[in-house]
């Protein structure tokens, strides 16, 4: 009976490990990157829209960017870095002097849509290919690393925007309770 129990236990463990191995092989770098990029786009759209138009120029201290400039900064960095990835279509133009809420949100959304379109065209293999002229501070980089940098950079700006909202007496969308 003990031998039977061990055999059943080993078979169960092999089945579980085999299932885990099969699911690990089904993972796609491209699909995961697209999922993260799309989720970030949606999160940024919500937080960007949360600040009312009349407070869009709020900044905590004089040397800091205002709320709209934070969003515009994300759009500019997205456009610049995505433009380095060798897509057939050029990155969307971002007006660095845009100030109105609608124009700033459109610029950010356009760059996220462009990034999503680029990711849709990638494969796991193409994401691992080196970028011809990455920014000097990153050094040699793959397309995947460039997207990872953009995601990290945008989350950094998101954190700053959450503080701007709180200082303006507002609650970031991710912290709102129904």
C-alpha cells in the first residue's frame, strides 16, 4: 500500500510538473509586453483625465513640471524612443508646446496607440533584436529593453502625477473606492 501511495504521488507530481512546463512554453514575450503596455495606456489615460482643466497647470513647486507637462513628457519620451525602434511608420509628432488638456491627452494617447501597433507587429524574436542607435545612457539595448524602459519611465511619472492629484485635493483613480 505504501508503494502504491508513492507511485500515485510521483505520478501526480509528474503530471503537475508536466503541466507547468507546458504552460511555461506557451509564454510569449510579445504578448506579455503588449498586455503590460495596453494596461499602462489605460491606467495613464485615467489618471491624466482625472485632473480638471482648471487645475491642469498645477505644479507643487516652481521648478517642477505642471500636471499637463508631466503627461506631455510621457508623450515626448514615448515618441522619441519608439521612433528609434525601426518601425515602417514614423512616430506621432508631439507638440512640445501643447498646453490644453485635450491636446496633451491626445498626444499621450497617440504615442501609446503607436507603441501598441508596433508591439502587435513584433515577434518574440524581433523584440530580442538589438536597436541600431539606442540612447547613450542605456547602452546596447534590444527592442524589449526599450519598451521596458518606457514602461518603467511612465510608471515613475504616474507616481508623481498621483502626488499632484493628492496635493490638489483629488484622489487618483486607482485609489478611489466605489
